[in-house]
């Protein structure tokens, strides 16, 4: 099936101008019809969804471009692509750990305030499992 840029943008949940930007950056290469209008395919949908996940993981445009170039070259670049994805995975895992720690602190502070409202009085300790240096 072939999709216009508007249909494609709607499917992906992005704007047509974003798709044009990705095309200028070399991330997307849609087919063109006899009127030179962009025609996206189901394969383009899968590729664009994957690109958006990479972007959502914090991957930089330069990394997206490099990955796209390696993909176009083919299987001989699998090791390079694998390395780039593993590097991004490690960074995402670090971000998740940082976010989880922040969430834990927020939950404990909320519990502290709820306890206060119930009349329980105690001091809030930011890092209860760490030894005090004082």
C-alpha cells in the first residue's frame, strides 16, 4: 500500500514537516509518483517507527544518520549498528535507574507528608540506606 505524506504523518503521529526534515537529513527516502509526490510504503512505516523509537531513546541526529547509512550499506555493518544500539541501551538503562531513584525519593516524601497529616512525627531522611558522614 502507498501513503501520502499526510497519511504517513497521521499513522506515525508526527507532522508532515517533521517527515520532510527527516527526509532532508537522509533518514527517510520515500518513493515518488509520476507527479513527484511522496509515496510511503508499509516498510517505510516500520522503518520510521523504529527511527522514532531510537529518537525517543535520546539518540542524537548524528547517530540516527550514521545508523541509517550503515543500514543502507547492509549486513556488513551489523557489528557497527549493534555497537551503537548497545551503547544507547546502556545510556537508557542509566537514565531509568536515575529516574527510579528519583521516583523512590518522591514516593518516600509523599509517604512522609501523609504520615505528618496523620500526626506521625519523624525526620525525613533523604538517603536512609547510606551511612551518615557526620
